[in-house]
C-alpha cells in the first residue's frame, strides 16, 4: 500500500492538515488500513523534502500549531504517474499464512491439516463479516463506493484464500496417501 501516493492524491482536493488526511484516508478505505498519525506526519515530511508538497502559509495554522499542506506541481505529476501505472507484481508482498504453511510442512510434529482447517474457519468468518458489511453498504456517494470497492477486494481475497486452502489440503492428502503407499510397499 502506498501511503505516500494516497496522501498526495488526497491533497489534490486542496490543502489539509495531517489529521484531516488520516481521516480522509480511513474514511475512503473504511478504516481497513488504519494509519498511525506518526506515519502520516513522517510521510508528509518526506513528501515535503522531496518537493511534492509544501506547507501552507503560517496564517493558516491549526489551533495545535500544525500547518496544512498542499500539493505541488511535481506532486501532481507523481500522482498522475501513480494512477497511470499498474501496481507491480514483481516482488509479491509477504503473506504470513503462506510463510506459516511453508514452514509448517517442513517441521515434524506440526499438524498442518489442523492448521489449514483453523485458518479456513477464520477466513470463512472474515468472509461472512465482509459480506454482511457489503450488504449494508450504500453505493449512493463516492465515499460509499470507495468503501464498497475496498470490501469487494477483501471479499475476493478471502474467497481466493479459501480456494488456496482447499488446494493445500488436497496436496496434503495426496502426499499422505503417497507416503502411506510407499510405507506399505516397504513392509
């Protein structure tokens, strides 16, 4: 997830304070990826250092002394480029579940089948929760549409994970069958 680019894109709407940016980001994503305010301000500092945003005149300071930020021309170019380019898949993100299963199948004493079944139950619960949220979401306004699209992504990811878990379980069964057959031949 590119917090950097998301904050830049939000600043295209006009100057905002860090807390406003965090609220806008979380509102549009349904708080699916909550942002730490420290992360927001660290990102803003880097964007300002890189010339992609600038602080607004001191007369526009908030009551807590923080100032708002506005996007620069270079920042607008950066956002346009971000929207124009597909998200790269060259280096896949680390998937904790895939790592857990990869390690589990190589260690003696780990009940991988039980691990897969527990994960399936958890993923199914999440899928049901996302589906319930989706049914209650409205698509009347753009913000609701944004949240609905995020929910769609979560639903599709959960469905894909369930299919992958089914695949893992099938492979585990095949391996167990082959191992049992090989052991019988040795007897």
